[in-house]
C-alpha cells in the first residue's frame, strides 16, 4: 500500500474513533458539546446545517455540521483574522447572519493592542459559502465602546434591529434600528441597566443580549453579573406591543430566569443563543457554563438544551443539566418520542432498608437510574441508603433504540433523616460591624442569624460604609455529629475562621469568590466557640459559611446550630419574671432590676467571659458603670440567693 493511502486510512480510522467517543449512544449526547474553552457561543441554522462560533480572540472561526450536538467538535475554518481594518485584536462574541442574499458577521474587537477599547464591527461575505472569505466593512454605533451585538428582522415589517451591551457607565442593554445590514441608525435607546443586586455579583453587568420572539412577545435575553463568577446568569426584557424603540414598552424580569444549579454542578450560565432542532419542532438554548465554582474565565464550555414556552409566551429554560447525564439529541423527525413517568419518593430514615424505584417509560423499555448526589447507591433500580442523612437526587433515563427516541431524563429528590441528632435552638452569632477595612471604628452591634450575606453594592446597615467596612462574629457552634467537620467560606473580600480557639481558615486577602476550606474535629452536642473576621474593600460585598462532614451534606451553617451564649451558666435558671435591663442599648451606665434581691451582679462579654464583677448588698436595683467597656453584645448575670437571672444587652458608643 502506498504511503499516501496509509495516511488516508489512518485519517478515516481517526475520524471513526472520534465519532465513537463523541456520540454516546443512539439518539443521545453529553454536554458540553465543546469541552474546550468555548465562551460566548453562537449557532446559526441554514439549509440543513448548523454554523457554530465562539470567542477565540484572534479572529473569527466557524464550525459546520448537520447536527447540533456535534457542531462543537466539527472541523473549524478561520474566515477572518485580526488585525484588520480598525480592529487590532481581542475579537469577542462573533455572530453569523444571512440577510438579503448575503452572509454577514457581527463581532466585537479592540481598536488598541489590549481589550480596553472594545468596539462593534461588521464583516460582509464575498460568496454564498458561509465558510468563505469576508471583508471588513467598518465599526458600528459610531465607534462607541460596546460589545455583544445581536440582530433580528421583524417578519411583519422587514425592519432590522440590533441590540448590544454598552458602557453607560455600567454595562447596559441598548437597541436601535439598522438602516442596512452594515449601518446602525443614530437613534439608540437604552433598555436596561444593572441596578438590582442579582445583576451586580462580581461587578455590574448587563451583556450578551439576544432576540427571540414567540407569539406577540419579543424578548431580549441577556446575561447579568460578572462573566467570570459562578453567579453569571440570564434575565430578559419583553415587549408585546411592537413599539421596540420605546424603552417604557419593555419589561425586565424581576430576577434571573436561568441560573446556576448546585446539585447539578453547573455554575456561571450565560451568553446564549437560540436555534431549532433539525425538524423545526424544538427550541434549543445554546449557552456557556462552568463545571467548577471558581472566579475564572478559563473553564467556560458550550452546552445546549431544549426549552419550552408558558401561556404568556415567556421562555421556560428550567435548570442547566448536569454533564454526567445522557441527553436526547435534537429531534430530526425520525423515531417515536417517549416520555418517563417517575413517582415521588417520600422522606426516608437512615435505618430504612433498600427499596425499588418506580419510573416507567411510555415505550415500555426499561429505565435506568443515576444518583446525581446524596448518601445512596443504586443498582438495577434498587436504592441502598448509606446510613447517612441528606438529600438524594436520582435521575431516571431511557436511551431509546432504533424505533424510539431517547427520553428526556426526569429526576426526583427526597430527604433521608436521622434520629437522635442534637438539633439546636440557637439564636445566631453576636455581630460587630466596623467602618474601615481593619476593624477600625465599631458602629453597630447586633445578632445575625447565620453567615449567609450578599449585600451586593449596598451596605449591611445605614450606619456602615458601603465600601471599606469590616465585621466580627462570635458565639458558639453545636455540631450534629462527632466527626471531622469541613468548613468553607466564600466571600468578597477577606476572611478568617477560628473554632475552638484554632484558626482553620486564614485568608485576609483582597480576592473574591474563592472557596477556602478548613477542617476540625467536633463532638456531637458539645458547643465550641467560633469567631469569624471579615473585611470588604470596594465593589460587591458578600460572605457565606458552609459546613459538612462524612455524616452530613454540605450546607450553610444554620441558625439552629449557632448561639450567642453557652447553654449553661448564662441563661436564667428561674422560671419567674425576667430581669429588666435599661437603657438598652446602653452607653455609660446600665441599670438592672431583678424580681429578688441581688447579692452579686456580673457582666459577661459575647463569648461568656466575665468582664465586670459587682458585689451588691441585697437590692433589686443596681446601676453599673460601663463607660470603660467597648461597644458590643454583653450579658447580665445576676445572683439572687439560689436563683440566677440573665439578660442580654448592647453597649453602643
């Protein structure tokens, strides 16, 4: 055999191997459809083919395939390179469109050597081949700094509209009519700016807008929050009266409509496009997402999934699917569709025996099960609990055959409870807030139920700075199990965690959205002192504290297991009337009145240490001098013969 024939044979075998790897079964595929770094995906469907593009930075590349699920790994062709024309580099979010018998590419690029001067521009195709050559036409929007353009042609009027993201001063959504496929009208209208906390995670962002119409509703679906964060998500604007250039005709969603899903291990969903299945019966969402909870742009990959519509013509995207689940391929008109019915699963106990699952496929074919997460295993449709409490998520799937299409997976979640868990009745932690990033000037003391805050660009309270503030939380934590507990803090910015007087997380640095983890052994039912330090510099502010162990799923540490005091030695042992403390909050003095005469009175700080002792000669009223004590949360402990009274109070300077 000649050498060139051998080369051809090896190439064919390599393609066969690639197809075996990428096609996971009859009628199914796995997300992502392109596992490599592939942000800002765009798909255009024409004449039986899908054309796929992503941000590469060095120019414009196009993949082409007859199947949506394989287009991400199809051969790609570079159709235009930078620098060219006004664009020097940093080419982002290209989109391919076909108008009036010509191909056009719209993209963003920098007019400088770095990405600090981004502009929108247009390329025009020189042939009827979408993979052919393109020429640079020029900048759009008068050369104003902007990115992420998308176009839509009204089928009723044939008018062409563009939407994009422009700095004004934050990234905001704009719309304008096109006078031609290569020229934008001078009348631009701002439709949305990132004013809500859910649009400001990381930094203030409205970007990546894309049109989609259903019934009388035209939607602009766009991305919110920082693109590198786990909280990147989708929101939408909707116009139903056709007055597209009137900002008041658009209504913004009250929150994200497609967002991260912890149990499915998908974060940072956004920058989407829309397309149809090959037979035109299904709407599909094309987007990028992350498989890790990181603050990074380096792990974004392209995913696809179908979506539906509600009765008001709003898109319903559901949750992003996990990457370990086989999904049915987009419908091509062949095969009989099937559905899965999955009965609810009641709450179980850790001591329950194994049990059978009861999902059925309309085809009558056998159903398979996958445990997505939780303390259980599954074999041949039978679940075996592992003896640990938690939440279990199980998927039912049916891969199809030569007659039936694969079924869309259906999941069920159920809880497994445990007995004799020392569930607490805690009130939270003592919190002191300071103006200044170095715990400089204490301005507020209060009790916080737990550490689960997302202040965005706002202040925790009116007394506290929006930027450059700090906080300290103290109290006691009650573990549910005797085990090595893992604690993690995700915050913007610095954090330090001390448990049992041992520092287990110590990252008082200015980074954000990273998860820092520390571990310590705790004893079930025994309170341990806990202290958290935190500071905020500028921009977004948040802090969340999680815990988990071999016996317990990961969760925010709940209020029930956090207490401002030890359960013994501080709380009143009397069932009679409570002690009266006034004024509260106090400054220089605090007066205590008890039902019985006192013989001693003590002031304890927020962690139960005595900071002042007072001997009293049998009186029911006593005034303490507290001018030397700093601001914070304190406790009165009054001894009256065989009865101890206690009450909480605050010193505010």
